[in-house]
């Protein structure tokens, strides 16, 4: 596939995505508020996550999933 064909395919996919998101937004706008459940009606305030390091005691006795135990080498 040539670069131009790939770019055309990407544009087509993006156009489809934009149309689908637009339809989803319209569908959600038509739902009664009680059907939305836990979804907020307005804008949600963002939560700031600090840049300070986590307390290392949070990771005491934890294993790295998929990497094996802390004192041993991974396979």
C-alpha cells in the first residue's frame, strides 16, 4: 500500500470516528437524566496529582506482576 493510500485510509477512519462520536453525543443528549446513571450532567473538575514521590511503604511486600519476586531475576 502506498503512502497516499494509507493517508486516505487514515482520513476515512478519522471521518468515520468523528461521525460516530457525533451520533453518540446526540444519543446521550436525548437520554433522560435518570438513565445516565453516574454520568455527570456538567463539567467535571479535574483532580491534580502531585509530583511528589509516593511513600515507599505502600509497596512493601508487593510483587511486580509478570516480573516475579523482588529478590529474584525475571525469566
